[in-house]
């Protein structure tokens, strides 16, 4: 089966960085876990959404039921969060018709999440971001002042 090439649209460099920080630990042999990849792609798309969602993400999974029940999202973002939950584990209902009302950027975000869930992502395509995050981590460690 041939994989259809698609350019992922990260909303910003910050979105891309949040995404790769969030999927750390969900990369196996260079492949990003498809379930987590699709869901976290949506959840990291904006600072506001990521701040609201982080407390619902644990090592056991993502509690989309509680997230949708306890957090007030706009209609557009509710449709995106429902899609993320459906792509994650299929337990959240998501109506494709709701996606038709999204603006162009949010619609592309939804399609990209579906693409990630279907075809996956490999870290080889994002070495520059991953290396940048690794350098940032090293810099933060070297700037850490150890009390003696």
C-alpha cells in the first residue's frame, strides 16, 4: 500500500514543539504511536487547549470523557476534541458533519489528525525539531544550579 504524502500543518513552531514534547515516551523504533499521535496533535494545537487538556493525560491514557465534561470549549474546538477522542480509542462519538463547520485551519488540523491516525508519523521526518528539543534539554541541564 502506498502512503499518500501530506504536509502536516503545525499552527506554529510552538505547536510543533508542544507536540513532540507531548509524544515523548510514545515513540517506538522511530514511529510515533498512532493513537497518541493523532490525539496529541489536536490537543497541542493551541496553548489554551493544551493547558486545559494536560491534567487529563496520564501514563494510563487520556480521559476524554472528563475533559469534554469539565472543560468549556468553543463549538469548533469541541468538534476537534471529540475527533481527537474518537481517533484515540474510538469511545468518543464524533460526527464528521461537525467538521464541515470548521474554518480552513481547523479543518486542516482535523484532516491531519486523521492522516496521523491512519498512516502514522516517523521521527525521521522531524529530526530538526527533535534535535532542537534535545539541545534545549541539554542547555537546561547545564544551566541548572546544583546546591552543594
